[in-house]
């Protein structure tokens, strides 16, 4: 460094607080030696606008980090807002490094045609800046009524590859749920059901529930759980239990209906609940009730109850030995769709209406819920099990039969997998909608979009596309999307698609339907979706410890965290 430059830095540093001055000085010295990665670490610790400006330079020039104009623009903008003169000049001059917050990756764009398979190259060119893990092809326009990344993560920012929450790991923004020891990942996936999360207190081996703001349901941690059943809320209530007796022979369970306000009511059905499911979204639970007569003979009845503890749908009740016959297993009633709910009886599936009338008898090997007036069911055809679609009267609606389970109808269309492993869409007349088969196809999401897989590969250059209900391609993108079957298809969440990025098909990234950009949620460790509004992550306290916390996407702050602390 020249003498003049050193004097300028000394003047600058003399105006800063001591700790910040040391961090900035360390960064400047490392940068002057060409140790850009170390410089970046020091700048990240410093909140001074000079540090933000220098981080922008590192990303603009690719010094020690992947060159990224979007990230450069973000840090220049932060410095400019804090009054940094050079950063303001860069932003005001529309420097090329700040033209776009989402760098595109190809030298051509694609315009959509009437079918997904027909693409034409346009003469418009975009930046050749590479994008790691995701290569997005520019869309022709924003889809009307379809959310983009900025609509979902309000308060976060992106750099064309990553989403950055404004969490800062600061528990001051969080409500604390104090436990001496806890777990939830291994028992119920840390997911909210009906707005409530079950948490295990490992000191007394009981569970309690919190809402999405971290408020504990009154009554605390007092309910049983087991390997085969973890209580969940549904229809505004949870079926919970306590027990007496030390051995399995002595054990006696008492069941209660727990409401969100903490009120409870004992389930009194004149017998002992031997097994129990959970309330579904309609507030119906399946149980097996054990009764003992005066002669000591035990009988078991598989039945359904509502959230008032009353028996419902009596024509579905069946006797069972509670252990080995086809009725001894708990099968929760399906949710009512198109006025019908799926039920299981004597090893087969059928459908019942809300009045309790069996509309379609239990005769199918497998069955799905109704959607848009049709349901996929598995039946015997010429000695082979095939999938067909039926209507709400139980009549065959489409004459085509499928070996593989087809998708649900959404927006008038359903994806189907052919015997050769390729996919297409059909309408309610059974007509194919794509001129050529593809290698994966999702159901249409609520926003009117679906995702199709164009290449039969499983790596980061796998080509996929977002299509509309007109079967026009809105945008193409590259990403390591995995299988598209019903269990592994990209998940629709809050207007975005959650996609996988590894051979284990672990959901890890977000797809913006409008831009085709695939984002990583980079600054929340070990994250996954907990509810429509919350993401589970970790607040890192040190290199060796962290706290579980739930980030609220609305404002991008920690909603609440769970701390190992005394009650």
C-alpha cells in the first residue's frame, strides 16, 4: 500500500468504534495481501458501510468468491443506503454489476409455443454469468396471479441463487419455549398439524403443543405418545391420553379430547380404547374400542368418533379381534372431497357421504380421495390390478386403465405414468394433452402451473419446464430434480415449488415459477418446512451448539425458538 492510501485508511479507521475498526482493518490488510476469503470473513463481521462496499467489490470481481453481480449489487446497495459515497456513485451510475439482481446464465432465451416440445430461439441475449446449481431460461412474461420469490419471502433478499433471511441468529426477535430437554424431529417430523406442533419433553417423557407463535397450550407437557402413534391436532382438537400401570398387562389408558384453548373432555364410550388414530381435517378419528362383558369375554369394535367424543358413521363400525384380522389396523377416514370420503373396511376401500350413507361400497384394493369429481381407484381387470377413474356415483369415468397409479385431476387435467415409464397428461375424456411424452410430470398446482421433466437424467443439468394449463411452456430451467412420482414430486408451498437437489431426494431448494430460478435458503441451517408460514431452522450459538427455531416468512424473523432451560 502507498503512503497516501495508508493515511486515508488511518483517517477512516480513526472514526470507527474500536471493535469495528479492528475488524475492518484486519479485512483491509488481508485484502491487500490477496487473501480475499479471509478478508471476506472479517468484512462479514463488520457493519460499517466501507465493509459492505468492499464485499461488493469482491463479488463484482470474483476475488476469492464466485463472481456474482447480484450479490455485488446487494452489498453496494447496503453501503449506499448507509451513505458510502463510492457505493452511491456505483448505484446511481447503473454500473453493469448492478443491472440485475438475478443473473441469467445462457446467451439465448426461449419463447413459448403452443406445445411444450416446440421452442424457438430469440435474438435477445442475456448475461453469460454462470449460475451455480440452477441455470434459468428467461420467461416471456410474468404469469398473472402467480407469486414470485419476492411475494413469498417478504423482507428477505436474493442474489439470483440464494435467499437470505434477515434473521441474524438473534433470539431477541423470538419467543422462547423453555424445556430442559426435548425432541420432535424423530417422532413427527417437526410439522404443524391444524396449526399446532407436538413437542416431547424428555424429562417426563410427555408431549405438549405449541401454536405457530410459540404459545404453549395450557396444561403443559402431560400427554402420552408412542412409536406407533404421535398425537396430532385436526378439526380443532387432538385425541390424547394418559395411562396408569407399570407393565403392559397392568396398563390402562384414559383418552381425552384436547382443544386448542387447553380444555379437555374425557372420552366416555363405555369401554377401553385399545388403539387410536388422529382426528383428520374434518375432525373424525378412527379407534378400536374394547369392552368386557360380565363373563369376562372381551370384544373389539373398530369405530369412528368426532371431536365431541361421540360415535359417528355407525354403518362403518366392524368387529375385530384387535390383532390379526383386516379390521385390526387403524385407517383414518379420508377427508371429504366432492362430498365423499374414502373409508377402509374388510380389506377394501369405498366412499361415504357426510350423512353416513355408503355411496360406493368397499370393493377397491386401493383408492385416492376425490378431486374435481373423479377419483383414482385400483380394481381387478382380467385378473390384473389396474387403476381407473370413477365418478361420484361409482361409475367408470374414463375407459383407459393404468398399471401405475395416476395423478389427481387439478385444473381439469391429470398426469399419468405409462407402462414404459414416460408421462403425459389427460383430460376428463382421456385424451392426451402433450404431443410427446416427457420423463416426469406433476399435478397442476393451485397457481395453475405444473412442472415437467424434459430429459431422462438425474444431475444438475437436468432440463425441466414450468407449463400452464394451456400446455404452453412459460420457462425452462436446469436443476437436479429427482423423480416425479406422487411421493417425490416437487412440493407446492405458499406459491413456490420445493425441489430436491441430491440423490436422496431431500427437499432443499425453492423454484420461482415466474423466473425459473432455483434458490437455496442459505443462511438457515438444517431447514425444512414446518407449516404454511414457518420454516424450522437453527440459531447457531457457537461452532458446537445451536438452538431449534422457527422462522416466520412474513417479515423473515424468528417467530419462536426452543431453549433448553429451566421451567
